[in-house]
C-alpha cells in the first residue's frame, strides 16, 4: 500500500475543509433525508391504516434492507475508488470501476431476490406472529422486484458523489419521494379511484420508485458526463477491476450487514415482546433514522474527500478534512439529543392515528425508546463517520471485523440479556444496541486516528 507523504505546500485550514464538505455533503444529506422520507411516508401511512400492518412493515422492511445493504457494499466501493482514480487523472479507470460496480450489483440481486420471495416462512421461522409474517411475506414478494434498480441507484449515487456532482442525486431522490407519497396515498387507502391494497400498495410504490430512480440517474449520467462514456462496453468484463471492486466492496457489505442485522435482530426480539412494542420500536427507529441521515450524508462526503486525499497522497489534507467532518457530525449530535429529550411525545404522536385505540400504549412505549435513542446518537454518529473515512482510504477488512465483533459479540448478546432474559423488554434491548455502537465507535476511530493514518497508511 502506498504511503501518503506530507505536501510541501501549506495545508488548507478548517474553513476550506468545511466549505468543501458542505458543498459536497449538503446535497447528499438532502438526498438521504429524502430517501428517509420515503420510509417515513410508508410508516406514517401504514401506521394510520392498521397497527398489525405497521408491525409487519417494520419487520419486512428490516429484512429487505438487510439484503439490500449487503449488496450495496459493491456500489459503495465505487465512490472511494473513483475518487482516487480522478485524483490520479485516470478517467478511463472511472468508467471501468463504475461498470464493474453495476455488474456486481446485478449479480448479487440475482441471488437476493429469490430469498425475498419466500419471506413468509422465513419470518415465521424467526418467531414472528403468524399474521405479521403473512403480511410481511406479501410485502416482500412485491418489494423484491425493486431490489435490482435500488442497487443501480446506489451505484450511480456513488459515481456522482465521487465526481462531486451531487445535485442530480438530490433532485432525483426528492422526485421519487414525492412519487412514493402519491402512489402510497392512492394504493394503500384506495384513493384517486385506485384499489385499496394496504401493505401491498406500499410495496408496489417502493418497487416503482426504485425503477424510476435508476432510469433517471442512468439517463443523466449519459447526458451529463459524456467524457466518461459510462456505459461504453457495458457488457465487456474487466476482471482486474471487477476483482478490485469486489475486494473492497464485500467487507463494506458485511459491515452494513453487521450493523443493520443488529437492528434487525432487535426488531425480531421486539416482536417477541409484543406487537405494540414492535410497532413502537419501528416508530422510534424512524425518528432516530431521520437524524442519522445527516451523519450518513456527511460520512459519504468524508469518504469522497478522503479518497481524493488518498489518491493525491495528501496526508495533511486527509487529517484536516477528517477532523472537520467529525466535528460537524458531533455538533449535530448535540442538537438531536436535545430534541429527543424535550419533545418525544410530539415526535412519536406523528406516526399514530389519534383515533387508534392502541395510541396510548404506542405513545408510552415510543417515548421511552426515544430517550434511549438519544443515548446512542453519539455512538452511532461516531462509528459511521469513522467507517466513511476508513473507506475513503480503502481500508475495509479490519473495520469489518471490528464492527462485527462490536455489534454481534457485544451489542446483540447485551440486548438479549437485558431485554429478554432480565425482562427489561424494549429499554433493555436498546441499551444493548447502545453498548454495541459505543464499542464500534471507539474501535473504528482508533483504527483511523491511531492505528492506520498515523502509521503513514
């Protein structure tokens, strides 16, 4: 691995790094929030449709995103590799990397879609309520067909992020969020003359917007970046680059699996506690996820900036940009913790029909869980920012091991012991989540700041 040498010129100051991060990161944050709005729209509308359907949506979308994020590792790997290739002036390699990212995403989807088509028996095997499993299986059988285009969207997002052309990502994501709301409103409740399909309507909306988003980004790439000739020789294999994207991407996918699988495991355990508790868990996760999107967007921007510094062998630029990115993330944590602790009832109440007889129980459970969400905001932000920086310097295998040990060696057992064995129910499960995230944040930040970067990479 090449060593980054200090540059002979003066390193840019914090203001420079902040401006570059914001120019790149704000559209990414906006697109992440718009993407989150899609999931929130589903949760709010299904929550007002039926509580059992909301529980099924919670467990089914968790299942979907576990599979999606494993495959998105290959798409995510495109960003730091393209950023480094651009810093080295190799535009031909940009096309080759992106093309092989699309190849790997398509191959993964061919394996993952059949798994989702047998969702009901899998959910039953996980101990879910039979009606929740039936509805969840119906959702997955339709939403599965949106997985391939969703992975294309991720790959193209990585491509445009590395080029620091993120405006199109924001526009397309906002457009698909609006389209999702309209289709949901029509198909969940039977409005605009459409049939009332409930949870299946939400699944149809999800699959449709993924197809639209993938098509829009591919067309934009062909029109806006003709210099890269992105889809030229799309059917031609490029095995050295294929191998490179695979090697960098599979640890990213498994790292996502470790974290999202931890939250998926928590959802399964919440299902053991009860349907109301599972629904409250889904609501609290949605609220916490809204703020996490800011950190995730900043993390994506940090990956690109770190990748540019890696390709340019600019060690001081890497250090300075990383410090600014982490500081911005921590500042936002302080704001969100205050909001979660001062207005939890208002936030949870947005998701539940005032006339629903289960509303008081959902509010009581959700308010408590939001207090614990405030606790792990700091740790969740810390670990995702460190992961973004490590991916920028193309360090993914050791971070994968660190994350897996933190989430599954500590977080999941702690959640099970506290929540199930000791009978603390939802609060115990969320305390276990916080512990796993705290250990991950500590290890990953040590890896970047002390273990990898300061040894000269």
